[in-house]
C-alpha cells in the first residue's frame, strides 16, 4: 500500500511496476505453496544414456528411463513436516512475515533442479504475480456453486472440469477508507506526541 497511497484510482489506472510486483511477498508465498501441492508439471522423466548408480545405490542401466513424481515430492511428510498437506503460505516467509524465503530447489522440485532446472522460473513468477495481482485487485472470484473441482494427472496437471467461477467487481472503497483512517490516526498520534515533547 505504501507505493501508491490511499488513492483508489492510482491503483487501478496503471498496471503494477516491476518494483511493486517484487514487493508482493505473500502472493509469491501463496503461489509457491500452490505449486508445491499442485505442480504444473507433476512428474518428470529422464532417459539414461550410460549405466549409472544413483546416490542410494540403485543401478540404472543405459537405455532405461527414470521418472520421479514432483507431485509426491511436494507432499512428503519427511520433507515438509506433519502439516505437509495443509495450504500454508507462511512456510515460505521469514518469521516476521516480511521476506520470501525460497526452499532449496532439490526440496521444492516444481521447477526441477540441477543443470536442467526450468529456465523460465523467474519469468513464471513475474507472470503469475502480475496476473494474479491485476485480477484480484479488481475482481472477486467465487467458484460456481456445485462445480466439481477435480484435478487430472497428465504431462501437465490440469482441472478435469475446468474451473468455473463467477467474477464480481471488487469494491475497494472500504479498504481505502480504512487506510485513510489509519493514516489520520497516525498523524493525530504523532501531533499529540510532538505537543507532549514540546511541553505544550
Ligand atoms: C509455473 C510455471 C512453470 C513451471 C512449473 C515449470 C516447470 C518446469 C520443469 C519441471 C522443467 C523440467 C522439465 C524436464 O526436466 O524435462 C522445466 C524446464 C524448462 N522450462 Fe519451465 N516451468 C514453468 C514456466 C516456464 C516459463 C514461463 C518458461 C519460459 C519463459 C519456461 C522455460 C523452460 C525451459 C526452457 C526448460 C528446459 C530447461 C532445460 O531442459 O535445460 N518454463 N520447467
């Protein structure tokens, strides 16, 4: 809210700039948590060119394929803890909630890891954040009552029946009135403090 103040038009007239998108740490945490539980690429295969031995001792002969489940890796209790199935964006934030903390790429494998890690990772975050912020600033989305939300496993993870939502215009006036009130409160507090300090 600090970047454009409490003037509602200033928020909706112009798209967010790079620095503003950069500051959306909770949104980035929520998107990462979504990708942990619902990775766009749910499994990944590699073709074995030469005989090799994996770190756990498994022999993999040339010509075979190795597939690992990105979907399962995001839901392992041994990796993510007892609350592994809970949607909790806070696991991506510093304790005071102000900074985004990226988990190790070999732990959070939605973008693969190592030399073949997704080259578009940063661009993907920029796109996801920009679009989510642009839509959610202006609209409220509500899943159509009775719509069956079901995932479908394939090369990419998608929704079996699509996602039907009703789109409502978002009324931001209440939010901006609160910000304005908070600001007035802050100024009043500061003035009365200054008066006390001056002995008036
Ligand atoms: C949420 C969005 C995205 C996810 C979850 C994702 C995930 C992945 C994954 C799992 C791989 C590894 C595939 C493999 O091992 O064969 C990959 C590779 C790759 N991704 Fe993405 N990706 C995303 C968006 C993007 C975007 C926006 C771009 C380009 C602008 C991109 C470009 C690439 C490229 C070039 C590779 C191949 C890297 C290589 O093999 O060296 N990705 N991505």
